[in-house]
C-alpha cells in the first residue's frame, strides 16, 4: 500500500498540460470543472449531461463519446499517451484499475477515485495570488471540505488586496530603500497595520493610501 507520508504539496503550471478523465458521473463533473480552468481536458464517456456540453462551450475541454469498458488497451493507450494526468472515474473499479496500469506504462500520473493514486486533489482556497490547499490524503474528503470552510472565515478577500499592496510597495521600495533589511521591516509594518486592514474592508484604494502613508513615513525616518 502506498505510504501517504510521501505526498508533497506542489503548485504546478497546468496551462500546457493534458488531463484525461474517464467517466462523466458526479466525480467526473467535479474533476472536469476544476481542471478545465487550468489545463486541456479530455473526458471519455458513453454519454454526457448538459453540464459537460456547457463546459465544452466555455472551456478547454474535449468530449469523446465511447463505452470505456469496451475500449481495448490500444484504444486507451492512444487516448492517454500524451497526457500529464489521467483520472479514472468510471463506476467500475476493474476498469479504473486497468486504466491506472496502462497509465503507469507511460509514466503518467494518476488521480484515483477508488484508491490513493499518484496525485490527490486538495480542497483549495484562492484569494487573488494566494492559494491554500488542504488535504487529508484521501482519508476524509469531508474533513478537508470542513477545514476549508473554517479557514475561509479567516482568509477573507482582503488578503488578496494586501498581497497586491505588498507587491506594489515592494517594487517601490526597491528604488527608494537600498537596504533589504529596511525594506523588509517597512513591509512588515504595513502587513501588521490595523489601519491598512481596516481600510481594505472599505476599499482597496483606502487600504492602499494608508499603506502608502506608512511607507512614506518610514522612508523619511530612515533618511533622517
């Protein structure tokens, strides 16, 4: 049995990657909806709901009608050979296991429904450039969702605005403050400012102006 302790959370650029999903049930829907925002997705199934046709219209997704259980190994190999990730999500465990074994023959990563595959898909929180992933490595998907809901209460939309402010102020300070240690100290003052966070609750502009005031004051103090 695969050791869960060897799973390492990574952020991967999926923009030029191909993901193949076998099956169009509820699991297939969730996976297609997630990956179609970031990768080229192919879904193989005997039939498709309106959800998939709508997804095909607005995203990078290809629908391939085929009875997965009747596909030969050669047929499956042709479909998956250039894939980065394969997701067997049919309602037949035997078929899913066959797809996994064929994928391993190409060295392709798999995200399995019935077992722990090479890749687990975490619960994700996105706030602008901030990405937080939560996973129990398949032990309890419900607990992952529960944890995400709790963290979302803390990681508010203002976090995305603070990252934006930090990025702009960091660029500005590189030209104004030569010492990296001083720049770091100023940025931390902005991060810990209740006034800036309070301003962001009203608008980005108000938070930015308050951050700008802190930075200018600190620069003046350093110059003296």
